[in-house]
């Protein structure tokens, strides 16, 4: 069989890895959208590198858009095979892919107005809401730790990767010429200690490993430290400065984790008496799915639910869906916390909130997750930058911009390395392919894996094909 690395090669977005078996089956591991570069990603997203009609199966590690976002585009171009995922991933994709279609329509409308003024060619959306809805009909769900027959000579088992609700290590057994080749694809690996999720579970022995490396060159803070840091930022911004705390956050996973921590601080009587707003329709709907899958959350959440039946809600927390209510947050002067998508500040309501408050010295913009280097979320963190362009207008940066690493959904290099060594007989792993990381992180992680005895470690280039 062969594997072709078609995305997330030397970068942290657009995950796509195409397996072709000797019998001619085409299995796509993830089908992620390139994000973080605005319309610059449009060409990369349109050029899949394969014919969608020839894909037999898509196996999805989790619902984040950089891993799932091009599934409706695949459908639009003729794919009609099975999309195999965990049940929670399917439920989240039903929301997230529709939301992405809506965001695309908005972005394309704005872009085409600009092109029209410049007498330049317009572009069409990658897909619309109908494509997103139709693609969901092709999902087949498989529970964790269940051995599932994909097709003749190919078997799949999902293992909980602890990265987000429903996320999984993809474990494949592919039988060719009397030999069983065992392939593991990590998708994204979660934290050893999360506020709401279970720790990554050991995955079956593999011969070949495709591994993410987002934080392959750094270590995170302890989760308890990040909680105290969050409280400190809240007090400094909302109590002492009487300002607004803006938290760009991914609607699924990160938002629920931050809300849970704030809920715990509220229950302990430590949260200042201020309003907390979750301003994102997707976040509101995704939180409902988290409430459906509380059995999949960690023991800490379950303990909390013994006396608090809703770990994602408290009296001073308000979920906002109406656009009028969202706009009203920009006109009021009340000290408050606003949690809104997107996490990289590339789209969504948070981008408007930042545009309205970035020149206010009382305001704080708190980054709580990874931002690709070209994204607005990354550029705004540059301490040397004094001005930033948002929606085509330059804004003086007077607000405080800070970051808390501890809320990341990705394990650091120590957590990932420990997870692999805990799961695998290192000597039995023949080859390792490092993906989903910036080049510096990939090279550093390669060294860290060598330190624990792994060999045959490669960093594939985009488009590269390897034979197993």
C-alpha cells in the first residue's frame, strides 16, 4: 500500500492523508480545510490532489474543521462513499460543517464585492449548506474500541485520543499478501490532564505511525496553574480596570472547557460578580451536544454533576445567538467576559468584538489556543506590532494581549511522547511520519522521539508518497 500526504505537511492545517491499498481501495484519513490565511487558502482548498469520485472511504479522526472541513466539498465533487467516525464526531460535524458553509458564504460575499470594485474575477463558495447537509447522510458511526470491518482485508478501531469530544486515534489493520500491516494515525493528541476530557487512552500496537506535532517544541503549564492565571486576568481586567475581557475561542471544545472552569470558580465563590457571555450560535449548539455526552467526560466533571446538574451553566452566564444582542455587547461599558469564535480571530463575531475594543487600554484580549503564524490571532500577539488591520481598517493596539497555554487541546511534546511510549512497544514500530506541525516543531519533536528509541522517523513533504 501507499500513503500520500496531501495536507498538514509542514503546517498545522488541512489534514489529508490518502491510503491506496494493493487491491485498489482509496481510504482518506481526514479531509481538513486549510485555515488561517483568509482567502489565500482558497486555491489550496480547491486543489485536493485526488479525484473525489475515486475515494471509497473517509475515516475521520475528529470534528475540528482543519480535519473535517472539506467533506462537503468532497461530496460536491462526486464523493459518495462512507465517512466513518465516532458518534460524537458525527453529531458535532452536523453543526460545524453547516456553520462553515455559512461563514464561507459571508466571506465570499465580502470578497466578491471587493473584486467587483477592482474589476477582478469573482469566486464561488467551496460548498453550500445543502452540500454540508447531504454529506452528513454518508456518516457511519463506530464506538471507541470496537473492531469494525471497513471492507475486505481492512479493519478499523477507534481509540479515545482525549483531544476533543469524540476525537480518536485511527487504528487500521490492512491485510496484503498474507501480511497484516498495522497503521495508527493520531489525528490530534489531547492533554494528559484536561479540565473536562478523559486522558488519551492507550492505542493498539502499530507497525507504522502517523503522528501530529503541533506542540512538538514546547511544554505546557499545569492545568491548575492555567485556571489561576485565568482568574488573575479576569480580576485585573474586569475588577481593577473595569474593562472587557475578550476570549477568542474555538466553539467546540475550548469554549466548553473555559465555561466549565468559570462555572467551577463561580461555584467556589471566587468568580467576580460580572456577566459572562458566550457569543456564538455554534458554541450554544455544541454545548448542548456536550450535555448529551456527559458520560464521555472525565471523573472531575462527573463529580461536579453530583451537586451541579449543569457544569456548563451558571446564573451570570448568558449564551447569545441573536446578532442584535451580539452587537449590543460592543456599545455597553459594563465590565464583562466575552467568549466568542473563532479561536484564531479569522472569522466570526469575535473579530468584530476585537475590532471594536482593541484600541481600549482597559480591554484584554486573551489567547487560549494555537494560532497559525499567518492568522490574525498570531499577528496580534507580536509585541512589536503597534497597528493591526481588521476588516480593511487599521487599528491602534492599546488593549493588553496575553496568552494562557494551559487551555490548549493539544498535548505538548512530553505528553505526546509519554503517550506513545505508554501505548507502544517502541522496537516494534517500523516507521514514524510526523505531520501537523510547523517545521521547527516537527524537527524538535523528531529529536524527542529519537530520545525514547523510536527510529525510522520521517517528516514528509506535501504531496509525497511513501510505500509500506
